[in-house]
C-alpha cells in the first residue's frame, strides 16, 4: 500500500511542524527568526530537519549525478505537503531524486530536464524489473569481440572491456530503434550508464574522477601517467548485476509496488524550464527542485561519455542549456521559471526551491529567489535551512555552509 502521511488526512499546521521539529536521535530544536526580504518579513527556520546519511535513504537512490541533493530533502516536503496521488514536479530533474522519492511515497510524477539523460537515469527505477529478468536479459546479449568505438577510449578501458561496452551500446540502440526495448533493457542501460567511469573496481573504467564527472581523454591520459596505471579488464555483465543488486538491496515490496504504479502515469519532458506547455495548468501540488547554480557545474562536460553511450549529442544538449555566468542572468532565467511554475501549480500548492551559498557564501541565492517568486504571484511562506551543525549563538541568517555547502541546504518555500 502507498505510504500514508500526516497531510493525507487533515493538513496539519506546517509551521508548527517546523517550529516544534526535533530529528530523531538528536536534541536539536528549531531556531526561528524573522528576516526582511523585498520589504516583507519572512520566517526563517533553522534545524537539522533531515539527516544527510546515505544509508538512511532507499538504496534505489544510489545513482551518481553532479550537484544533486540528498533524497531526504524532497522526502521531507513530499511527506508533509502532499497526499496520496498528488502530482510532484521537478523542472530540473537531474538524476531523478525528487521523482523517485515521490514514487516511493505513492505520489504521481512529472519530471523535466533539458538533458535526455535524466529520463534514462530515472524511468527504469520507477519500472523496477526483477533482478532475475535483468540477469536473463544480460545472458541473452552476445558481445562482439571485434566491436570498436567511433572514438579513442583506450585511456579509460581495457580493449576487451571496450568490446563489451560497444557491443552493449549497439544492442541497446537496436532495441530502442526497432521499438522492442522494455523495462529490463532500460534498467541495463541505466546501470551501464552509471558504471561507465569511476574510482573503484566497481566501474568499467580505470581509476578516474568520481562517477558524477567524466574527465577528457587527454586529462585521463595524464591521470594514467601520474598514477602509473593502465586499464584492467572489467566484466561488464557482472558489474551491471552487482550494481543492480546494490540498488535493490533495501527496496521493500511495498516500495516496488509504489514505484511501478507511479511509472504507469509518470511524465518526462526535455523542455526549457521556462516553457513546459505539455504540463497542464494548475495540476501540480508540489514542486521540489534544485536549479543549476550559475556556472559552477558544467553538466554537459561532466556527462559527455554518458551521452556518447546513449547516442545523445552532448554538444546539442549543451547549446540548449542555459548556463548563467552572472547573478543577473541567473535571476532572469529563474524569474521566468517561477512564472511557469506558478502556471502549473494548483491553488494552495507549494514550491520548495533549494539553493546554495555560491562562491564561498558571498552570494546567498535565497535572497535573490524570494523576489522572483513574489513577482510571479507566489507568497513566500518561509525559508528553511537544514544544517547539520549549528548552535543557539549562531548568526542564523548567515549560517555557515560548513565547508562549502556540503552540510547545509537552503530552501525557499513558496505557496500559490
């Protein structure tokens, strides 16, 4: 059965929940103050509202992607601001963190991201095939020992591993092109995409950057020389099965049922966040999202190898992406995004807009976001700061980001 939560019955006083919140296993109480932005007093809540410990989230979330938030963040708001069957939306879908949490909780999903990789990494984890089906499908795939890529990737892979990767790539492309691709194929594609490069023997590649970044071939050759390493053989099928077991290890039968039910109606788009005409006006109860932060993350560069494996033109994706180099440019794009979010949000619906401290705290984007939401027609209900370390004597409004933002989330909470 879908998970029942407080919001399903009567709709509690969300502000009382924030004020009285104490995370299980801690003694931290909410610090509350009023701040003035755009000439309006706004409540600011600071606490450890969720833990960042990976093991406290579902194993199905363990897919690496650059600059993604922890699953506990969307879960906190989904549990408290939506009911069963409500639509949860993310206009910057990324690896699908919001979509997967919404599915686990029995909600419906709309996910948008200008990069088609987002759906490749998300949809298969809603469909969740059985591990036995994945193993059987892998057993049916024949690898061509003479397969060769259309570019030099020998700095990343042993020649035999590269044969297997190229063979798998061609198999998946054929299944997709002839319309026979199914949930098992999409799962294999997703896991293989996730295993392309990384810094342990659990990946197809030689030691390289963490799996959410793909370095350039020239840079990888330098890494190989510096470390005195060369690519060793990796068994592609075995690593796909190993990662599949890991992704499914804590997934309950109820969670699997909820995800599969969600997959039946889930919608995925690759539109500009400012223009999503296929999303019906007034259909979304809650948006939980974390937008691109200025120019500090280069999503297309980081994903060039994933794009290659999936037949995606990374240059074309890069051209469509709006990478803002100044705060003013970022505000313009996010302002237009807020107008679109206002259109798709139900009356009484919410937007939880997570931003970070940019450039070592010199720019606090929440101060820029509040006026944007207000201009679009939303009311700003609160700013929520999740901080793993703070004290009663903290400078609350300027809560430190604990080593460059790794332990702090700052969420602007809007309501229509």
